[in-house]
């Protein structure tokens, strides 16, 4: 096997895509900052038990594990940043009141989430701690929709769910959770009937009704009529109705049988998909008390863009305009180059005859030339002064 081949589901990010991804990362972090979210940078490695805290063990299969040569303890390479941010909020910052945190960095998966997924996705997200009410969920969902728009999604569809509904109905039914969740996940009425057995109580009837409760926002009204009047059901449906009406998406879907994150989420959940992509652009929802294992239970809600590299459209990866400048020259040329760079322009110093490499992410559409004792910027195509920029004499 060639030494330069990478393991399966791992890839280099080459210049044009890397520039587009980095630009999107900065734009998203600026968006979060405008809402008051503070950036944190947790380490890539942590003690394994800390990384898996509060996730219900679901991350275990996706987490690379190794032995720390210094302590002998098991370490994990993070497969999700959210537990780390919860640890920071609960144990390190230990603030009173509401705390807004955000992050952007790679995670590593021992197994890909789907056959085409990278095992080193770039995860970007925002988390809001300390506010249990629906207004916090609404802010997070609004921020998620805006993030999708910033990434170039012209039409944003949000799929809503609520993990509390399945949890309430399961507790009432007494049915085996694993079998019921598998049946809901596969949308298999026969498997659900086998899991529920001969039961006929309110919880059983409600679980059977869930399989048909998917579609548009009208599903919320149908659920109010189809589901039993158990404690928590009506409140969950009211929360979903409020989120559906205020999130700012172009279209809202509702799926009450989706068990994603059942052992992790505690309330409303959501996902945004990109047409043609096998996985979601982002997922989010409420996950109260995740910080309990770190010494302080806190209400929490948030979302993560699962892989920013997949989320950035190829249109952003087009070459960007740049200015060609000769090597050497005098102080006037150096001053003009410095001034242009300070104003945000890309200036590339090249020897005569040299050009940008084929396939480069730069398009040398302007050049600095000497004209009448003055250095000026001109358009390469027309030979005229470019961009209205003055020269240096």
C-alpha cells in the first residue's frame, strides 16, 4: 500500500475548499458572537469517562480509546464537543445565571456516521445553559436557521420532534425500550406490535399512534387528539407549536416518532437537512441536566453543525481575486503592497514569467506595474487602472 494513502473516510482539505471552510467558520463564529456566545476551545483528548458523561453511552462506539502513558487511565479522542462544553460550564466556569458558549473544531469518529461521512468532521455549535424555558429553545433554533442561511441554504426546512413524548409513553406502557425504539427507528408497525405485545393501555395506544404522526405542522394538532392525556404530553406539544411558528424557517416538518437522541435529549429536538446529502446539516435540541455528573445539573439547549466541510457549498470554493506584484522593486512598491494588504487585498509577489499554479485558489486578475514613475494597480484583462486604487509615486 502506498505510504501517501489515507485511512478510509479521511481526507485532506485542499487550498480552495480550506479557504471556503475557514471563511464560513469565521462567519458563523461572528454570528454567534452577535448573540452573546463566547468561544471555548476544549482539548481533543480527555479522560474517557468524562467524554462519555451524559450521552447515554451512545458515543462509545464512535470514540477512539487509548491508554494515557502518563497516568495509565483510559483517554478518548472526542467524538462530540457538547459533553466537553457542558463540563466547562458546570465545573470550570461555574457561573450563576445564563451562560452562552460556542465552539468550532475537529472531532474524530472511530466509525463514520454513514458510508460517505468523514471520520474527522469539523464541528461547529452553540450551547445555552441555565435557562429552562421555551425562549431559550427558540433562540437556539433561530440561530440554527440563520446558520443554515449563512452557509448558503436558500430554502431552510426544519424537522421538529420531542424526545419527552416517547419517554412518557414508554414509561406508561411498560414495554421494553430497546425493542420499541428499534421499531420506531425502522418505522415498522409489525415490529412495534411485537414489542408492545398484548398491551392496550394509554401508553401502548400512544406509541402506536406515533408512527402516523409525521408531516407538516398540522401534525401537532393531530397529536393533541391522538395521544393520551398524560402528564407532560400537552406541554410538549405546546412547545413544538411555539417553535414551529417562531423559528424563521421556510418550511417546518414534524416527526413525533423519531427516537434520535432518546437517551441524550430531554425535550424538543430539531434537524436541518441539505437536499441530496445523506446526513443532516445540523442537529440540536434540549438536553437538561447533562452537567449533573460534573457536579452541577443545568438546563441546557444547543445545536451542532455536524461537519462544516460538507456544509460549505462548492460555489464558495471558487478562486478569489488577487493582485500580482513584481519581486524586488523600491520602497514605493513595498509601501503600496503593504497598504493593499492592510486593506484586505491579496497581493502575491512573483518573478517575471511566473504565475499562479494551475488549479490554485487565486485568480490573478490585477497587477501592479510602474507607469510614469508611479506604481499603479491595473486590471490584467484591460490594462487599465483597476479597482479605483491609487498608485504610489
